[in-house]
């Protein structure tokens, strides 16, 4: 399976004041279009998206560039933003649960897109590689996952934003 992780594009007002209702800035709308263009050649079978407006808006831009009409879309709390009351172990547990479910549900050559937030994507990377990384707005992180092997294709790719 190919797992593509996309962090939502820039949103309002600022990183320290984010709420589920914060939408994309004008810059964020441009970023979302650029990540959509970057991913336009990927055949995506299923999208998992955080319920936050900024993630939904980023996903919608990605969907506008898709020809497939049969993409399954699921809104999942497992890939939602880290809650203030949630500690890092709880975040790690829910991301691990999500990864294990993917390994069971997608044993073929399917491509799964997850549109999420910085903390969950950082945890995905940590769970799959043991690395601690930074994750920028509208970045793409891609893994190839088989039953026994996890291959990192790219982490925090943003070259298409320039």
C-alpha cells in the first residue's frame, strides 16, 4: 500500500489559536491547489480526513483535480488534531491503531491519502521510522507499506509550493 500524508494548508488566524472551525488563508488556498496539482497523477482509492475545516478545504482542493469518482472518503477522529488534554502516548496509541487498521484493510497495491495535522503526521513518521521530523503546511509525506517492510519515499516534501 502507498500511504500519502498531507498536512492541511495554512489556516487562520495563527498556529497558537487554531480551532476546528479555522479555514484556509488566501495563501493556504494557493498551497492547497499546489499540493492538489502535485498529487494529481496519484491514483487514490481512499481518503481519510480530519473533520477540521482546514483539512476538509485542503481535501476538497485535492478532489477537484481527481478524475476518479469512486474515491471513498472517511472523516476520522483517529487522524484528527492532537487535543490539549491528550498526551503524546495517547496520540501515539491512536495513530498506531490507525496504521494497524490500514495494514489489515489494505493488503493490495492501493493508495491511501490522509489529510491531517502536524502532530498526527509527525507521529505517523515516528511510528513508521523512529524519526522525529518537522511537518510544514501543505507538505506531502509518502510511505510504501507491505506486510513486513515500510519504505520511506519522502517526508515533508514542499518543493512544489515554490
